[in-house]
């Protein structure tokens, strides 16, 4: 990895909607879908006004006190704490492989979006969006990466 993993991957904080138990608001009560315990494939990222399609390897799963996945090139794992509508991810560890420049560009943007502060989660029909305070959005779909 050409960037220092510690600078990019230090504590990630995700807020998951406004409901309890790792579920994100998706509209009317009863329509809430779980955020934790689900394999989420990263479809793309809109950050700094640029939309990037995610590499097929990019994914995240939060369950049983852990978060793990792939940032686009490198695998990562971390401790995760779920409290109501907030998920705090810390003690991030990642591999340090180098990949093609476009995958590394995506990985840096994805990691930066995850680490800029609290993300707001919203689920809708098998989709999840994570939006940071700057309006950058990670688009995810239910299911393991292809």
C-alpha cells in the first residue's frame, strides 16, 4: 500500500440509521433491514464530486463485535461496537498490498470516506448507503462480492 495504513484506516465510525439493534431506517416501522450480520458488497462511492465504481472485491461485514472486509485491494479487520444506531469501528488492521492504480485510488477514497467521522446508514430494498458529514456516499448491496 502506498499510503500509510494507520493514517487512512484509523478508527472508523459508522452510524446506522436511527433504530436499535444494528438496523437502519428504511422507511415505515417494520420495514427496517439489518445492517449487522450481513455481507455488504460495495457497489460504488461518490466522494469529492467524483463517482467511482468499486472493484468487485470491495465489501464489509459487521458482526459479533468485529468488522471485516476488503477496501478494494487490501483486506481489513477491526473491532466493532454496536450501540443502538451507532457502530464504532476501531483498532483497524489491514494488509499492505499494492494493486493497479485505479484500485488503489478507490481504496484511498473509500478508506477516507469511512474515516472522516460518523456515517449515516440507510437501507432500502437490499441496498445500503453510508453518507458522511461532507455528503460523500458509499453505495452497497446485500451479498458477498462476486
